[in-house]
RNA sequence: CGGGGCGUAGCGCAGCCCGGUAGCGCGCUUGGUUCGGGACCAAGAGGCCGGGGGUUCAAAUCCCCCCGCCCCGACCA
C-alpha cells in the first residue's frame, strides 16, 4: 500500500478523550474513530489488524474441530424470554422498538435453538460450533476505548455433548486453543479460576492480562502457580481459636465504638477475637454475615452462597429489624435473620460481637453454644500479602483485563429451551453445553498496551497490519524513488504485506509516522546510504539499524521476518 | 444510576470570573525555499462558541432546562 493513496489519518496530538495508551495510539495511528460512546468505526488499518486476529482465532478453532457459523444479530425476544434472560440482562439488552426483537448480546439461545431442532441423537455429538460476530450490549458505562464497547466483535463457541466427560474434553480443547491464540497474538497472559456468575455452570476460567487499565481484580501467587479472580480467590489464613473453656456471656459497655478497629483499640484485644457483623438483603431475606476481625466481605462469594442477588441493608431497615445500628449488631439472640459465618470463625468461642443494643457488645460468645449459625462458608476477600492457598508464597493483587472466558455451562439453556437428544437407551436427555468467548478488540488493545513505547505501537509480526514500512526519505531524489519503488514491487511480488511511504513530505514526518504505526521492520531508502550502495533496515522493537547492500535488501528483509 | 470534569475551526487549547465585532498552535489550500527525526517564508480557506429557553441595548461569557463526551463509583453473561 502506498501511503500517498492510503486512508490512514495519523494524528500528532494526544486525543483529549483517550486515557489509556492503547486507546490513544489506536486513534493516533488512524485505526479507529469514535462514532458514539462505546461505538467505534474501524478504519482500514485497524480493520486489517482485526482480520489478522480473526484469522488466527479461526485457524485455532478449526484445529480443534470447530465449525464456523454466521448467526443473526436480531433475535426474536420470545427466545430470550424462554431462558429468562430478558430479565437477567435487563437494561443491558438492546431492544428493537418497532418489532419484538432484541440485538443479541451473545448467542447461547440461537445455538440452542438450532441444536434443539437438529441434534437428535447422542450420535450427533460432540459438536464445536463457533462464530466471530458483532455482539451488542447496552453497557451503562463504556470505557477505555475499545476495551468495553456497546458493540464489539466476539468469538463465541459452544460445545454440545452427550456426556459430562465430553464437556470436560471440549473445555480442555478450548483451554489449549486459547493458549495458542493468545500466544500467537504476542500476549503475555495468565489463566485464572473464575466465578461462573449468572451464567451458571460448574466451572470457569478466565484468560487475563495484567494491566492497570483492567476492570477485574486478580490474586496471583508469587510464582503465578496460583491465580484467581478476587471473586473466588482464597488464601491460607489462621482460623479463630476454640478455647477449652467457654466462659459465660457478658455484656460490655462500649460507648461510641462503631468500627472493628475502634473496638479492638477500646478493649485492647486482638482482631482475631472479634466477630464483625455485616447485614445484607439476599433477595427479601435479611442475612447476617459474621467475619473475623476486619475481614472484608466478598459480595460475589455471598451471592453464590445465597444463590441470589445481594445488596447491603439500609440503615433504617437494620434499625427497624434489630433496634440497633450498624456498629452494634451481633449474632446472639437475633431472630428473623439468616446467619452465616466465614469459615475462619468455624466453631470458635471467646468471641466479641455486637449486642444488638447501641453502645454495647457481648463477650465470651461461643458460636456453637450461643448462636444458631446456618452455615460456615468462605466469604472473606483475600488481601495482598496473604499466603496463596497452594502455599506458593505471598499473594499479589493486580488488575487484569479479561481476554477470554471459558465456561462449563451444563444444561441450563438446553433445559429451558428443551434441547434434548436421545441416548443409547432411547431416553431424552438435555444436551450438555459449554460456552467459550474471546474479545477480538481486547486482543488488539491489549497487544498495544503490552507493546508500545513513547513513539508509538510496536506490532508483533503475527498481527501487524503490514510487516514492512518502506520510507523513501526524499521523493525528489530519482535514485531514492527508483530503489524504493523497486523494493516495494519486489516485496509485493513475494507476497509480503508492505506499506510504502511515498509521500512528498519531510523525512522527520515520515520517521515519526513510521514509529507511530509500528510495523516490525522499517526500510529506509535515503541518498546518503544509497551513495554507498546501502539501504537501512530498522527493527522497530529494538531500534536496531542494519545497513544492507541494496541488491541484498529483499533477501535481508525476508531473513529478518522469519 | 450517584459523584466529578469537559463541550469554542478537522485536532489540541485560550477567551468565560469581570457581557461589548471569536483567538492561538497544529493540520488543510496555493506559491516558493527546504529534504535523515513531526522544516521555513508568504498568501488563504475554515466556527449557529453542543442545543433550547431566559436576563440584557448587547451573551461564547450571567441564569434555567436538555443533549453529548470523558473519569471515579455502582453495574458487568
């Protein structure tokens, strides 16, 4: 491609609305333009990268036996009513105004619909079906450029199996394919155990990339041998002790003590003898959650324990139900509440907690003797510095960007849509499904996040829009133009993607643009070196410059690209 | 949806407090000089100051409403 003819609108200044490097560079390099919040036009240069990423994804999906579909973005709303997801997605689902249609935010329903009608026997499975298509979600807050958009390209695949072993196999195949895809795209990623959330299902892992711009929080062992989304992360922490003797309950006056820290300071005791109470609504049930000391409640964990949405109780409701305020709530003699406790407190005695009476606490609480605990669960949020559950050193807490997510869905959708097959005995069984997504734009943005410098993007060969960027330093020099044109044509002939800066502008301008656009190799054809029969090859990543004999330039470029 | 910021030429911004003919840099056009790290000189084009309403002799500027964009939070299969 000749730059003089190409539509690649580069920008020198940092766009006002872009905050993270990938967003700034994608705009400056003329890859994308914003149309509306979370909605981007992909310009030719950006689209070229997108196609290369899609090719890699396709190759790896095909390699595990995937078959590509092209599915409708417009779906009948009835289909989504049947799985209960009109409600589940809520305002996140785009509705069409003048037809009973929705814009598909994902494609479990359609896949299931097809499977229901055409997968009839266990002999028809396993199947791996995938699609690379635009998905629509009415994100309340699009952000970080293409990282979270209202319309985005996603590779979604679905496994259909007759057995749970089959599901495991399809899941593992995807995990392997995903590792290959992200590695080929030049990304440094890690895999974390994740919550399956409202998708339901038995297991799920996320492919994450460490980045301060990420929206997820990850706990990582020092050697990365343990990695989990904070939503489910655990750690090795000491439990509260059980003393042999359980003293009798005693009320203590604790005026104006509201927080655990204040309580510990006031009573001059260790945090580990304090049981913190936090109160939530789980749907319409008030739930008292007991945590040790100042442990932080993990709402995701609470949600999966309760199996429903949870939110903190309002101060007024709490007072109405207990007669006390937040700082003085405790598990003893509390009626009408479900009471659950963190595993750390299991069986403990000698604890101090609120007396359900303002400015009073109870001491010598024995959870077995004095309370009716409805269950002990892992409910706390891990903290940086705690020991990883596998003992591999201390945990780091980092931010991450989710690149891909793999789910063992099970039969959630096949149950509700009655997608069944007949097994060997002729019995109808629900098809067992898995669901596996990859955000295509995220691969691109993340690649730039991990591969850029102050001057611009540094593309990996695998997804670079062009492999070689020829710079004719001075278009007024016949020699320069002749050599540059010659090399350009040679590269085109051998099928190497090449961008040729033949614009009649100044050298500095061309060099800056070349670094900004970030092709792996720059070939600089200038009068000075040409006088000695040389051209210069600059490696974008290292900045290394190599002088090459003119007649060997094609060979050298080919060599450097392998 | 809560909190904050911003909206003036294609882009980046000043002007707004304190009302009085809309400015700077970059980019763009034409001509000339340049030609190895975003050149120089000269001449130009380009704006309903996000939209609507109000106050005023007069509004980019003051007041009210709306819209859009960005950030933090909530939310995020």
